[in-house]
């Protein structure tokens, strides 16, 4: 359900309140209302805090109900049972309350009755911002607001940083916040969205991205409720020069929605979610550590200016290590450029006793330990004279020079040019206490960091959806005419693809008698014979396909397969298709699904019997998508299956995308495989369609 749009001023009352009401304040210790008041005071909130509800012995001002207030509340924190929470929110709204946090549980997470209560809560809140229910509250450090009963927020906190965290899980969100702070990355805002009855991660994130003190928005998701809003959040962030980083769990098993096709079997939530994020420019973390490292890199992105063409200088004490580092940086898009001659001469004049190279990389040699002063001078010389975007220093082991490496790492933080160090095989604990993000344990760790710190791939442009081309409309009509129980098999489906210009092997359709069969030409006089039935969509597994049949034997094989299918109880067992055996060097699968949550999506990957292989790479593209996005998918599959005419494959993808977008009752399709012929052209030799 799309969240109601709310103004910035409305959210300001949520994150920067001056009058806070507590519904559920009690004199009993350890109750959520009382704990919230304690957190508010400990966090430095100096505004008004008022208990609302039946009067009891509490140490803060109190009123029996909202009507006794002399002015509306900016924020109400609710910590009462669910039915009372619904009633309280309705009264609060009527009294002009600005925003609400519902800590109370017992709503949609408990079942149908709780879901009904949550709908009532949504109606009671109306256009008020509401966080929760079933959440652990909200922290706004710039607003001195710790509106949460959670003891974690009692810990000493660093100064507010450039990060905002919005999480669907209060506990896991706190774990991620702690991992960030261990790396020196501090957050300014933390929101536990809970059940998202009124405001979800996208609406809360949209407000936080608009805050000038937020550069990185961190999301922890267990479910995606509004993919379009999430995608727009990513695009908006990138337009503002900011980043969204997401860690998602609760990935559904692939194929829960699958009716019959290979495509549906692999188009699980993880693949479609990954496509959404890639197309929207959202960075996806694989686990909690990866999340923390990615956010660290993004938080430092203003300092790390190494982008796709970033000018980078490598300094090393090991020729091999420097070469590896330069190679990996170059692969990542950095420009490890040749230093000008005059600068190389000045480096040579610094007096390193074992200088092995003054170009780029600069190799100071293994005797650098006796030249810390010269090394310091080198760093400052490169900082002033190299016109670089990034300086990277490589050390290995250095057990006998730990203090020297630490001194140089500290010196790097004083340079005008962003600088990073790889300290490979460092002694345990040697890098402890150094500025987070400065020293990395391996080349791979640093290059991942720089990739995340960069702008990454821009959001992919979505194509405008115009009128259906005539061929697409005709193909859709042909599919409907050929459907049997909502399934369109190859005999009826391949002519539709032919109308669309998809290259397809010459295909003959015949009966079991084979009397009407006219064999298409085959280069080596060998054929593929297949039973064509909606009951045998995975016909190879049923033994209803023969490959490499000599021309003279085709009629006998037709009769044999028809008889076998009939014994298996297959409808239309006496209809078969015959094709020439197509020489090929690879196989591609192209398919599409119309997902209930993500909408229409196209998938491309390895074909044939690898279409559902666990280790096969598949790319999903949510539709509509631009031709450039589809060409990028064709390029990715070429790396998986070998040389493919990428332009020809892109044409197939564009055609399939148009068919899906303009054929509303098309639920699934498979073109598997497309055989990659000698010149790289993909030729389809099988297809399957599912209609609503």
C-alpha cells in the first residue's frame, strides 16, 4: 500500500519536537513509558514531557486526556495495549498532535485480529506521521531526541555523523548502528519502523535524505512493501549526490510463484530485489560486516575522490605488492598514471637507499625502515606536486617497524589528497586505534572500499511505454488463440515469436502419423523431435524429446514419442514438432515473469539444462527498461556463456520486453534455449508461454 505523502514540516515535528506526550507512563519501574522518559532525559531533551492518561504518581507533568493540554503536542509516544493505542491515537489526532511513535506490539505481527487493529490504527492516524507499531522508537541526535525505551541508547555517543538508519527490525538495526560506530561512523538519525502501519522505510527515508546533515541513508529490510517507492528513493538520493545502502533478509525461496517455467523457478525475491536496487542506484550489502564497510566507504566518499577516472599514485615497499595493487586499481577504473619526469627526479633526490622505482608505482624498496623521514617527505611531495585524486601506500608484514608504519598512517590523514594504506599480513592488533578507513588488511579489501566510496553505476533510465507496435498486438492475439488451459506451447508459440522477428529454428508441426510432415532442411541431416503438449512443459525430463535423429528415422521416432506420451496420459500427445539440429557454441535462456510485487521483469542467463543451475548467473531487469539497460544485461550474459552477438541478443530482449509490457495477460514466458550459432547470432529452438 502506498504511503500517504506528508510535508517536511509534519516530519519536523517527529524528529525535532519540543512538546512530547507519553501515553502509558507509569510509576512502575521498567515499563516502556517510564523507560522512554528516562532515555529522553538522559539524551539531553530539554523540552516539555507530559504524561497523558489516568493520573498516577509520576514525577512529570500529567493530564488525564488530551483535552486538558494548553497546546497541542508535537510528538506522542504510545506504550499501551493495542486497542487502547488505537483509541489514544484517534484522540491525539483530534487534539492536533503532530506525530506519533507507537511502541506497542499486538498488531499485524500477531495475525488477522491484529491486522484489523493495525488498519484501525492507520485510519486513526490519518495524515499524521506515525512510526510503528511494534517498534523500538526513534533517535534524532541533532534534535537531542532519544524516544526509545532501549538501554543501548544510554551508551556514550560520538558526535552526530552523516548517516541515517531506518530499520524494520529494532534489534538488528541497533547491531548495525554499533558496527558502524566501531568503525568511527556515527549516525545522526535512527528509526525503527516496525510494522510500518503509516510510514514505511521509503517515506521516512525520503525525509531524512532531504536533511542537509545526511549523506548516507542505511536501510535494513525484512520485506519490501512498495518497490516503486524504494526505487524512487534510490534515484532521488543519487540525484542529490547521496547514497542509499541496504541490507535485506527474509528473502523468499525462488519459485514460490512459479507455475511451470524455468524463468519463474529462478525469479525469486533475491534476484528481483537485486534488479530493483541496481536499476535505482542502491548499494546492496551481503551481510552485516559488508554493510558496515560499505557505509564506511560511502561516509568517506567526500574525502575519497577516486572515481572511474581517478588519478591514483601507488607507493610500495614491495615490487610485487605494488604491481598487484596497481593492477587491481586499474581494473576498478583508477588511472595509475606515469609521474612526470621532474617529479620522479625529485623523488630520487629524497635519498631512499633502496629506491627501486620513481615512476608510478613508486617503489621505495625493502630498506625503507631506515628512511621514515624521507618517506614522510615523499608523501607530502606527492600531495603537493602529483595532482592526484588518491594516494595508496602498500606495506607487508613490517613486524620490526610497527611504530614507523603507524606513524606514516597517521601522517597520511594530514595530507590534502585523500590517502589509504594497505598493510598486508600486519602483526595482530598493529593497526588498532588508527583512523577507521585509513588502513586496510588486503588489496581486495581496499578495492572493495574504493568501489563503494565511488559513485557506482548511475541509476538506469526506464523506458517510456508507448503504444504497442502492430506486430506485438498480433503476436499477443496469436498466443491467446493457441492457448490450452492458459498454456501456449511451442507449436502455437513459435509463430508469435516469428511475427516479432525473433530468430527461430525452422519448425515443422505434425501429427503422430507423420503423414503430413515435411522436414525442413538440416545442414547435417539430423533433427530434434519433441512432443508438444501443455501437460509436458518439461518434456525432456519425461523422455519426450529425441536429439540427433537421422532424417530417415524421424517418422518412426514421431510415432514412438506419441505412443509414449499417450501412455503417460498427456493431452495432445499426438502433436509433435520437428526441427533441424542447430550447431552451436553456447546456450542462452530468456524469460519473463509478471511478479505480484515487483511487476513485469525480464530474465536472461545461461540456457539449456543450466537454466535453473544454482551456480548459473542470471540477470533480472525490471520493466519498463531502456535499451541501454537491456544491452547491459546482454553483455553480462555474454560473460557467462561465451561470445554472443550482443546487439542481436539485445534486439531479442527489447522484443520480449515490448511483448510483456503490452500483453497484460502474459504471466510467464520462456525462450530456452537460444542457441549461439557460429557467427554469434542467437537462434531460439524452444518456447513456452503462460497466460492469466
